[in-house]
């Protein structure tokens, strides 16, 4: 069964990150948000535990410009970042 987004609705998809073991700071879940105007946002959610709230998810998303890059790729380094290979 396929879910169809109705006109004017926003679509939010959350997936378990199956590649989390490749990086210790990787999100536990990946997020894709599609707005009614067709724009798309991607991001991640991390699992936290709080004494008051118990387990919860917190995360961030950013607009997908079609060139989704990770921060640690050499071609996408910020001017003040350095890469150290061991």
C-alpha cells in the first residue's frame, strides 16, 4: 500500500539509519520532508534520554539543494577546517 500526499499537505518520512555504525556521531534516524510547493528538506534525528522526558528524538533538517554533501568530504571543507589522516 502506497501513501499518497494530498494537495497542500506536507510529507514527513523518517527512516532508521542502517549506516550508523560507520560514524559515531551519525544520526539514529534520517528524515526527508517534502512541502506542498515541491521543496525538499533532509536531515537527521538523534536519540536522547532525559530524566524528566525519558527517551526522545531531537534533530535538524536543511533544504536539499540537489548537492547533498557531507561535511567531511574534501571538496566541501570550510576554509577554517583541516583534515588530518592517521
